[in-house]
C-alpha cells in the first residue's frame, strides 16, 4: 500500500536494484553474462539479456563495450 501511494511497485524496485547491480558488475568486473545472470537471482542468460535491454536499450555486451570494458 505504501509503495503504491508513492507510485512504486515491488517489481519496479527489484528491477531497478538488479539493473544497478548488473551495471556495477559489468563495469567493475570481468564476469561473464552467465555469472551475472546467476548473481541476479539465477535467471537464464537470455532472460538477463532481455531485461538488460529493456532497462538500458542495449545488450549487456554492448553496454560494457561502451563503458570501455571490452
């Protein structure tokens, strides 16, 4: 109820947290997409890739490359 009053949802907060963690891991580590997907609640790599694309507009690999990580 309190989340709704603030225009928030549990799912939205969870997605935001996962996106923050994914970006940090992509930026600061050399973990593979498989490993990052495992950190993010053991989702499959295609699920992680689709979610990351929904959050950022690009794939995790493209995001990492744009950050100078590859």
